[in-house]
C-alpha cells in the first residue's frame, strides 16, 4: 500500500527577502540620520547620534527584513492532512490550514502562520520569489487551499 501524500503535486516555493523593503529600510534610516544632523547643534547631538547608531545596528541585526528570510527558506503545500510546510535553514515547521491567516492583495501576501508564541509573520512581494510565475502560482495555491 502506498501513501496518498507520495503522489501529491507539491511545488516548493523558494523565498528570499524583498529587496524593495530592504531599500526602504535603508532610505528611512538615512532620512532620520540626516534629520538628526540637520537639527540644531547642541550638547545632546552627540548623545542622540550615538543612540541612533546603536538602535540602527540593533534593528538591522535582529529585525530587518533580510533577517526574516534565510537563504534556505521555502514554502510547500501538502495534503493528508492539509498543511503548509515552512522550511527555514535546517528546520521544518508544519502549519495546518486553520492555523494560517492570510492577507492577500495584488501587490503582496502577508502570512501569519501558527498561534501565540510560535507565530511567524512574513510579508512577501513578487521580488521575494524566483520569478513572477512562482509568485502567481503561490497566490493561486493560497487562494485555492484556504477557501
């Protein structure tokens, strides 16, 4: 007897961070930096610049969009039971369809995977996928599976 999941057509979508949002993060941090430099020079300018540089370093080290996706990040849809599999570095996490919340538009897909402390929130644009066909196929799969 063979497993029904063995013959399941499950395309794997390789993901990467959105270069558009990464550029936006850099531009916003530079605008804030220039606004600090353009402010009145006074005693607090040096302290505020040091604080800003420290906060910027922490943001880009931990919370930036390029830290949310590793080089091995992929998503795959499976059946029996119906689930979405999130591959990240060397881990594999299964999410049943009732644990997935999706906000989907023409321009982006926002995935909220899991519940409570194990929740993964990811924003994906078309440049997060290998090409436009993969992005369209992923959106189609999301719409079909989560209805």
